C-alpha cells in the first residue's frame, strides 16, 4: 500500500493577514474537520478490521472443528496437526490448540515469534499449552474463539484459537500517522478508497467464507465458495473448497464404511444369535449329562443328593418325617453275564420308567449307578413308606418285556426315616443302604433300618466276635426240616439248617449270623462243621433203620474252595455215609457268579456220587444252556413263587413251567414254602415231586425225628409239629 504526499499551497499567494487568517481558519477548520474525519475513519476502520479478524478466527475455528472428528476417530493426528500449523500463515494468530472431551490436548500451535507468547511462557514457567494460554488470555490485546467438535450432535472436544489485536493497532497507527501527514484531501479519498477496497476485497470474501462455514455446519459440502481474488482470502477460500471436497469424499467413504459396518454387524449379530442358541443347546445337554443318568434319564447321584438336601431343609423348617429308600436289583450281574450288557441296559431303562409311574410327582427317584436306585419320599412316615415299598414290589411282579425275551425281576429295598434314622443326607443314605443289605440277606424284599442289624452297631460287632467261638462252645446246633413226597406222602429226606442260641442274646436268626460267618472268613470251618454234624446224625439214624437223604446248603465261597471236594470225601468216609445219602444244595445265584468254576466243582461232587440240588431256582437268570450242562439231580422252586401261587396266576405259570422244564430234563422238583393244603393240592395237580414248608413241620432238633420211619407218613410229622 502507497501513500501520496499532499501538495501545499504556494506561499506567494498568502499575502494578506485576512487571507492568512482565512487560510489559518480554513486550514484549522479543515485540519479539525479532517482530523475528526481521520479519527472517525480510524475508529470505523478499526471496528471493521476487528470484526473481520474475529469472523476470520471464528471461521477458522469452525473449520478446524468440522474436520477434526474424522482425524480423531482415525487417530490421524498428523493431519490434524498439519491443519493447525497451516493457521500459522495468518500472522495475527497467537495460538491454536485442540483438546478432547476430557480436556487433554490433541495438538497445539504457539507463535513463539510473538513477544507476547514468549512473555506468557516465561510467566507460566513452562511451555504447557494450558498454562501458557491462560497467561496469554490475561493480556487485553489478545482474544480467543472456541468451537466445539461435534459427532452425532455430541461434543467430543473443542478447538480454541487466540489472536492478537496488536497488528491491527499498529496498522491503524501507521494509517493515522500518514493520513495526518498526507493531508486532508488524500485522507478522505484514501479512506474512501480503503473503505471500498476493504468492502470489496475483505468483507465480501469473508461473508462468502461465513456462508460456506454455515453450509459445512449443515453438512452441505457440494456448493463451493466463490473465489473473488487471488489474495490470502481467495487462497483461503480455495483451500476451504479443497477441504470441503476432501471432507465430502471422506463423508462418502465413511458412509460407505458405515453401511459395510452395519452389514457386518448384522451378520455378526446373526452369527452371535446362532452361536448363542447352539451354546444354549450345549449347556442344556451338559446340564442333562451332569445331572441326569444317560441310560434311564433319571436324576443321577449329584441331582438326587441335591433334591435330598432340599427335602431335608424343608423338613427342618416344617418338622415332618420323610423316607429315603435304596433299591438294588437281585442278581442283576447274572443278567449282564448271561444275556449281555445291552439286555441289562434295556432292563434298567424299562424299570426306571415303571418306577417313575409308581411314585408321586413330589417324589424323586434317581439312579445312583449300576442297578442301584434311590427314592426320597417327602412327608412320608414309616407306614406310608412300607405301602410305597409294596407298590414298588407289585410293579416288579410284572415281567419285563425286552426285545427277544421276558424277564422276572426281584429287588431288595432298604428304608430309612427322617429324623428317626438320621438327621443328615449322608446318614440317611448309609442307613437305607444297611437296611437294603439286610433285606437282600433275609430275602424279605424290603427292610426298615434297625440299628441292631447295622454291621457297625455295637451289638453286631459283639456277635461277630462271639461267633468265632460259638461252634466250639456248643452254641451252634443243626435243626432238620422234612421233605415230603407228594405222590404217597412219605418223608423223602430232611434239610439240615443251622441255628445259633446265644447264651445272653438268645436265638440269633440265620439271616443274621450266616452273613457274619462269610464276612469273618469262617465259612470254610462252619461248612465243615455242618456237614460233619449232619453226616454223623445220618449215621445215627441209619443205625435205627432210617436212611433218608440229608440236604446241606453250600455257600458261594464253598464252590470257590478248591480243597472242599477232597474234604467232603474224607467226611463221607469218616462216617461211612454212602454219597447218595447226601444232597448238596447250591443256590442258582452262587452258580451264576462264576459258572465255569462252579461247573468244575459240581463235576467233582458228581464224581463222588453226591446228589446236587439247585436251591432258590427261579430267582436267578440261569439259561437253559447252563442248566442242561450242570450235573444236578433236582431243583428247588423258591418260596417266593410258591407261597402266593393260589392267588397269583403269574406265579402259578412260573411254577408250572419250572416243573415241566425239570421233568423234561429228567430232574426232580421240590417246592419250598408250602404252608397250606390248598397250595399242596395245587402242586400235586401240577405233578410236583416233593414239597417242603411249615405245613409239614418247622425245623426241629434231631431228637424230635424219632417218629420218622414206619410208615413215614405225613400225618406223624404233623403230630410232631403239634407236640
């Protein structure tokens, strides 16, 4: 910008005092007028320039704020810093910095060439932008403009730009000085020219920039800002247009990326939903596998224990009894060994469904493992528990129909009552297990826990200690029960049964002391004593002319004793007893526990000439292939099928089929458990050979058998019974 010096008037024309005074007055008036005009022009120019400067700073702040979100989200702080550094081309900018929504600076610019900035740095004691800006803003010649950084109408930071008025003041001072020197006319013309130039070159481009900034704020990026001149504002407008173009492309790319992201999110949501459903299915299956038995789908041990604990807590809050049952299938191992595990699994599965249908909805039945089932009956006393046990056994009476066969199933069931038999789950289950074991030993079907029968009870421990000396002390005695031929009513023989009379506790039932003998390892000595005593008694009867056979029961452990056949031969020789006078009774389950070894032992017995009887026939699962290989002479039908055959057609069918099977194989048949004449007559009609039971007489000592012999009829036996 250039200034022309006004030409002064020639002095030769100022001659007269009036003219001088006029000139002085005019000059003074003109000078005053022009001075006032110059001052007014100065103030007007300063206000316009400051407005322009403020508008420019506002535009720059808004522009930087509008381009910052993309750079912030893309972590392109280098580009953001470059944009801020571009602002340094504007000389009146003192500082500029961008912060996030936590107030942490993202980028900053300080014009260290400005003395004000250096003074503020020294006053702040560091170059920390926040401290320096705080010092700069205290200066009156500095003003600042802030613009928020928005994304989706939410603030994510701000842009602050500071500018100094010092350049404006310096420029105006120079203009005022030169206007005063150049003259009134030039000042007026120059001021007018400056005003026109300012309006055309500054205000118009600034207005275009403001309008462009407002369009950017509204997201309208397609309409460029007119470039009126190649000056700084024109270059700024061009840069602004380039930035709008880049921002528009960036927005398009971002919109495309957002669309792709939405598609990706939708795909991801679908996959997450599918995976969630799959995980839910897997979790359900895992829970089922963890809490339910895979074969029967009944609660397993873990879930049953949890249900039992729940019932126990309920009973503690509202005192009332409940029952815990443990049930074990009899001779289930024989089913697996004989027919295979697949058949055993089918049997367990069908029994599980059958037991569930027998119980209430509030009851819980679970499979603890193998063939062991457990039941908890809430709000159930002793009597109700027994009724449930009877219902279960009634259910078990029905044959189980499998793929290729029909099996009869029996079970042993133990019952424990809360709080009588225990106040915690572990004790109740333990006592129910003890009761089940007693039911299995006594073949009574079910048994309620009795501490006297507990193998760990003081009484039982005392009996187990006393039994070691019971034989030597003469406390053991053999009783004999007659076996009667149904064809003519004569006594065919007797069965020797051990009895123990304890000197303090009195008679001890066989179902209590026989398991003790097996547990203590005395079965070998005990069996030797039984056979020795029975053979000695036979020799005494033989001397009196009574030579009916005597039957002796063997334990499963006797069949496993390889020395037993030789010891038996020695006893027969000792008492001069012919082998056919001895009948060895072996239970079906004892033989099926180890069929091959049992067959070898029975062949040894046969080679001695001893007769062999299968005891408790029908309660095991021996097949015809096993039965026809066994060297046996007779079978004894278990009392469980005989005692109710008058009322139960299924039992009658089983007895009839067993008799026919035995006769077809050339075997004799003995029916156990005959207690009334109706059963006796029915057995006679079915061509049963022999019978045994309380109807003919209870077991009694040897000295009571003096009436057996002539003519050995049933009636004398009954007379003995009455006496």
